[in-house]
C-alpha cells in the first residue's frame, strides 16, 4: 500500500495520541468506509401509491392505445 507521506505522518500521530497501532487505525477506517458504502448502496423505493379504487372499469382489459388516447385526449 502506498500512502502520501503527509497522510501517513498524520495517521501515525493520531495512532500515538490514541494509544493504538497504525494497523488498527487503518483497519477501523476501512471497516467504517465499507460499512457506510454498503449501506448506501441499498436502494429502497418509497411507496408512492395513491388511494383510489384501482383501474377504472372502461380501462379493464384495454390495450395500450386506449390508455394513450385517453392520456393525450384534447379537452373539448
């Protein structure tokens, strides 16, 4: 593993202040990042349904064209 000198010095100083090893500090940091990024990768779709009575009777068994025409119907 190749780390920038300044980052390595800072990490060594932090490890000394916290009375731990550089290895333990790096391991803790990696575990934290892995846990955070794993948790962030789980997408949950919010429930965006609306209350209603479901599909209107005139559209039961309808083909796509009927839906499309109703959606784009010009008001009279």
